[in-house]
C-alpha cells in the first residue's frame, strides 16, 4: 500500500509541479542560453533503484570548454586537472569554490533551481519526490573504499528510489560527509511512511530558502 500511495503522490506531484513551474523552466532555459554557450540541460549518470543507472536531468550550471576543437562539459575538465580532481575527491566529491560554475549557475545551485528538471525523472519513475540523494557511480565505489563500514547500508539504500528531496537534503547537504550521509539515507530507507515523506517535503522549503550546504 505504501508503494502504491508513494507512486501516486509522485505522479500527481510531478504533474502539478510541471504545470506550476513551467514559466520558471522557460525563464531559466532562456537565461542559460543568453549567458553561456552550450546545452540547457546537464544529464549526469546517477545510480538509481536496485543499482540501475539513469540519466538525471539538471539545468546546466557549469561552463562548457573547448577540448580538441569541440565543446566539452566541465566534468571532462575536472578529470584532466589533477589538482582539481584531488580536491574534489578529498572533499567528498564536491568543490567548495568551483571555478567551473557560471555566474548564473551559482544562483541556480544556491537556490536549488538547477534541480527542478528532476521532476521529469520523477514522472518517468527514475526518482521519487522524497528519497535518498542519487549517487554518482564513481563516488559510490570510491567512497565505500574509504568508508567500508557503509557497504551493508548502501545495499538497503539502493532498494528505494532516489529522491528530489530527502533527509540528507534538508539536513545540511554538502556540509555532511559521505559516511554520515549514508547513515541518514539508511534511516530513511528503513522508515517507510507517507507521513514521514510529507514531513520532509515541508522541511524542504525552509532548507531551500536558507541555502545551507548548497555548493
């Protein structure tokens, strides 16, 4: 019954969200095209339910770079810059002052508006309104080597759909290290409740306005 109600809430929430937020979608898309060259969306591969990879939709917040005569995404630049890559891995797969982020991208990330296209992932069934944050494949592999005690917890976390918002997202986000994040996601994965989902959704709004942990 919980799974049915949760999916029903996801479908209804994503459809209503698209209807209400479509003007904001169009405005952000226009601003991205005006302020920087490259695509409107960034679609990184993330680990979904049962370990299945999927393409997550986000508004592009980073610059595009010329590499060998072609436009390449900033993630390729990261892989080719040993200093940046070392800092990225050392800081739990994030950069505090990321030089690749555009001026508009800083605002989109701070306000979490770059995450809005994930409503499409929810409608498709890749994600849920509420759930653990979808992990990067490399991050999940490498961080479990650093924190081997998290391995059994990850198995439980991957049994549920990742979410647009969740316990970790409303509790500090990037200020929380991988091992603590795993513990929080594990608590959510084993506490299945529509009431708990609604509680997290309500906590999401003040978290968005505060911008705490957003990078």
